[in-house]
């Protein structure tokens, strides 16, 4: 690695401190690194009609030493099941021996399997969630009630059904959980669950991203190997079982759910209005909803009609180079060339 490449990322094992150069304008603010490993539950509709959840899961797993993962939940509804999460873990298992030479923080494949659950497979039928809750919702409640001073981030890549069930049946968990949901199509798959939370739990910590996430694959620096198609061809293909899984499912970058992960990787996660690799958000109603943030409508931050997307794509070069380094871990050992 030459000095120019090294300037894009310096990541000590298990700690999320990065030093990055601005990716767009010289006066762009640098997002500070978060101070500690976040507790994370991923709720995903992986295996559904859009293969980009497989892409996001590959990215999450090669970065898994940066998080304390406390749950992986299949949250369709419609298509997509627990077996698809396990499919990704099976690929991770093949690369695990090499990944752990880089960091002892990578969770074992069996540890991940033990915290994988099937969530709700049907959308919410009534204005309020059922009392008979899914295994995924139970896992959220159990994790939130665990004695740990850190907040629990629940990042939602699918329907928000399991969150609604968990909050409805154990509203006290709101003081512990922080929800970051990728909306748009995901929201449309269970609008009742989303509206239940929005209408009845105004005090819940919640980033609702309907357009900001589009900056993952729209706009930003696409020059050379940073384009949506060329980057995977150069830096994901041929990189272990996880790289093979990514290319098999979709060989070009979409990864629309990944900004919820990038948000935790670089920037202060306790302040959604601050700069993060995963975007910056606004609080539209500070008095009525003091813990709720949405896409920033500032015209200067719009990309192809998508509000807030430029708060993600401004960091494109930084987070792709970081991911490139992580994919290299599947085929190299520290201080050695490709195995």
C-alpha cells in the first residue's frame, strides 16, 4: 500500500478510528469516528425480490469485528427467510479462518447462527401489532433488556414489523433501542407497522431514511475503479466465498441498506445531524418528536431528486476504499500478499 492509499484509512483492530481526507470539496467536514463498538441487531429481508441485501450482508460480515452483533433477523414479509441469512453465514465461515488473523473481534460463524432468528413473515393486519410476537421481536426485547450501558442499534433493511411488535409488547425498551430504518420499498411492505410506530411512539429514537440511502449508488466519485460495476469486478470478485456470494447475487453495487451500517462506522452515532459515512439527517419536529430524524431536504444535498443523498455519496471514495481493504482480508493475511 502506498502513502496515498494509506491516507484514506487507518483502522486499528477492533476500534473504529479512521482518518479520512474529504471526498468532495476541500472544505467538507470530516466525520469523527465513533468512540466505542456499537451493539447491533440487523433486521433484513435478505432473500427477497431485491438481491442487494445479500450485498449489504457481505459488507457487514467483512466488517463484523467493528460491531457487537446481538441479532440477525429475517424480516420479509413476502419472500426472504432465515435460511438466506444462514447462506451468508455459510460463506462467512469459509473465509473466517483468514478474517480472524486480522482481528480477534470477528464473531465465530456458530455464534452468528445462534443469534439468527426468523421474524414476522406477514405484515401487520390491524392498527396495532399482535400480542403473539415473532422470534425476531422476542430477540429484540431480550437484547434491549440486557444490562449494558450502551444503546442497542437496530438497523432495518426490510419491514419494520418486528420492531413494532417488540415496542408494542415491551414499550420500556424504547429507552435503550435506536432504530435506523431504510424506508421506501421496505416501508411499503408493511405500512401499518411503520404508521403504528410513528403515530404512537413519538419518543422512540428513530432515523427514518427514505431517500438519503440512495447516495450509496447514486452520485459521488465514480471515476475509474470506483464505478458501481468496476469496483466489484476489481475488488470483490475473487475475494473469498463472501466475494463469490456478492457477485453471484448481483455483480454491481446497489447496497441500498449499507448506509445504515456506514452510519455506525464513521461519525458520532448519537448525533444523526452530524456528518457520517451513512449520511446526515434533520429533526423536523424538535418539540413533538425530539428523537426522530428524516432526510435533509436542502436542495444542495439532493441527488437525482433524492433528498439527502449527497450526505452519503460525498464519502463514496472513503467508504469504498475501506471496503476494498476489508475484502482483501478474505484472501490475505496481515503483512502478506494474496494467499
